[in-house]
C-alpha cells in the first residue's frame, strides 16, 4: 500500500471532501471533477503502465497520475549550454504501455521538440506501446492552404509525432476535428464539454443563449445549447490580421438574454472580446465565456479585463503563465480526470466514445 500512502501524504486526493488541489493550482473544486471513478486501487495498472510528463505542464501530469493512482515515470530532462535537450529515462520501460503528456503550448517549438525527443527515447528503450498525450495541440490552426505558398504545419507536426515513435495520439478539442485525419496512427480526439458543461449547468443560468463567436464554433455551441437547454446564436467574424478581428453581425436573439459563449481557444482574445462588445451593444445581460484552451497570448489579459465578461472559464490543458494571473474573473477547470480516464481506457482497450455518451 506504499503507493496509496504516497498519494495521501502528498495531499493529492482528499477523498473525504472530494476537493482536489494539485500543487496549489487554482482549480475550481466543485466543477473541475466530472465524476469518473478514480483508479486508486488498481494494482495491475500500476505494474503495466508508465505515464511520463514533459516540462510543458508538470502539474497536469501530476494531476493525471493522481487520478490513476500512480507516480509519474522518472525522467531527467536537461539542456546543453546551446539549448539542445537531453532526456534520460530513470525507469525501465521495456515492454510497458507508455504515455507522454506534453502540451505543445508556448514555447511551442521547444515543447514540440521535447515531445519528439521523448518519443524517440521511449522507442529506443523498448516500450511496448507509446501514446503521445497532447492536451493542447499547437499549430492546429495551420491546417489548410487558404492562400498560395503557405505550409500545412498541422499535418507536418502530425507526421513528426508518428515518425518520432508514437503509436497513438490523444488530444482535446483540436481546432478542427478533421485534423484527426492528419495522423496515420490511431487518434483519440476528446472534448472538454463534460468539464465545461457541468460547470455551466451548475450555475442554473436563466434565459440562456449559447453563442458561437464565429462559424467554426457553431457545432460546439449547438451541442452546449442542447445540453444546457438554451437558445443558439452565432456571430459573423472577419479576421483582419493574426491579432485583429471584427465581429460584424449577430444571428439569433440575444436581447435581455444571459450568454454563454464557447470557443475552442482564446489566444489574443480578439475573437471573444469583439463578440462580447457586439453582444452588449445588442442588449445581452451577463456574459460568460468558456474555452478549452487558454493560450492567452499578446494582449489577451488586458483585453479580457476590459471586456464585459462576468466570467472567463478555461481548462488546464495549458499552464497559466505570469502574464495571465492578472485576469480578473478567470476560473480554471481541470481536464485531469478526463485525460486520466482516457489513458486508463486506452490501456485496457476499452471504449473512449462511451465516456461521452452520457448527457453531460
Ligand atoms: C478561430 O477560428 C478559433 O476558434 C478561435 O476563435 C481563435 O483562434 C481565437 O483567437 P484570438 O483569441 O486570437 O481571437
């Protein structure tokens, strides 16, 4: 029972209160959990699985391992003076089912390269199966040639991950679901809806309209509208540059309504802030924005603080960096149970889709 004590000593799983706080991260306790059963007593899991984390988000790796009731795999990640990375596994992985958790968030190229090196390292150490768990898949927005002489970087990154040694990939809310097809290996595309919808439902919002801040988010918004029992509206958005957008028109009824706006990610926050201002000008009441990935780059913090949001909800697929700590009304929900459950099911060859069959 040494492993179980280790979890308790580290305060990772307070099963009496149900409140889970990895390393002081500010995670909304009552809504972060989505109700999957923890695996804390599964000894078989402990013997056959290895879960490693890169340096992009150690807290998330720890949270996932706490859910699985295992310790993160031992690894030393160093950099040579010129910046080249060196990874050395401290645990034997021969014949093991290995998972590497690494979000390819800022610094994107460094985190991506580290993931590739990690995969190569596991392959050469004779892991039986290797799964790259990439909660936030960077470069996903470069998924097509929308003008001449540009790359399709999302496809190139998918190729790199497979070539480096991954047998399978897990990610959450890719910018476009079709990116799954860029991988020539099995890909499990998870949605953060169970986590976010549970939070929204807990607020019992009256006169609710769910808003898609652009056409790309229409399908997601309609799923939320159905799950939460609200109306649906959509905003027409025109992108002027990488960081500037214009929200021009709302289709749907927003006057006197409370709004939940859904996006896959908030980067510079131009999209959601433009949408919020337009909604207010059309008579919307309270506005909550929920996005899976809090990229929060550039002027995002400043813009979100100036915009008429009552709450900004993101998940912990990306760690919060210093510049975003000043965002008022921000709440971070954890996807650690979602990912932990997916890892457990992949390891046991169980269905992933049935995780999402319930009406969240
Ligand atoms: C757009 O297609 C995406 O769904 C997001 O709305 C967009 O990438 C967010 O970017 P930003 O926060 O910079 O407007």
